[in-house]
C-alpha cells in the first residue's frame, strides 16, 4: 500500500529561467536560495539541448540520451525533498522537436535553457529524506 504524508501549502514563486543556464541547476538554485526543502516544481519553455535519463530496472543503471537540438519543454514536473542534507529537485521532462515528436525522461545535468517559465511551490510538512532503496536501487523517500 502507498505510504503518504500530509502537507500544506507554503509560499509559491513564479519566475523566469536564465538563458544558457543548466535547467536542473537553475531549479536546485531556486530551492537553495529560498530555503525550500519540500515542494513541487513545474516549468514550460525551450531548451538549446537536452540530456535525459532512462533507468534500466534490470541492470539498475541510468542510460542517458543527449539531444543536441533546440526543443520545446512541453512539460516539466518535479518535486523537492532532501538528499544528502540538501534540497534536491527530482524532475521529469517531456521535450518536443521541430516535427512535434516527443521524448522524455529523468531530467539530468546538461540540459541547457533557451527560455523557461517556472512555478515553484513550497510545502510545509514532514521532511522527506532520500535514502537508498534495496528493492529498486534508487534513492527513494524514507517513509516510516
Ligand atoms: Zn527520475
């Protein structure tokens, strides 16, 4: 059965991402600057190039795909929790190319912003810490 914790809304922030910035660094930077330890992020915009991951469940390793072309951020959704004692953004992204084809996966460092509009919403609630999960090999939330 799923394990859940109640949260309440804190502050919300709307903003513009930096041209040429690393998308994941920009999101982590907002959370660090605003001291957000728990929350959600969403964004739309465009990237100059992208790097996204696919987690192979059998080998427990990420494979990274690089897209060296301008693409639209059709959707980015993610959450903010604590990993290694710091705010950590985990985000997934859907990108579309000039033909309208979509690609997506786990947002990795190396995705470069062309333009981006972001919503960051802070939550108040129990601190969610990431820790190694034996079953999946992933750094999942400790929920006890
Ligand atoms: Zn992921």
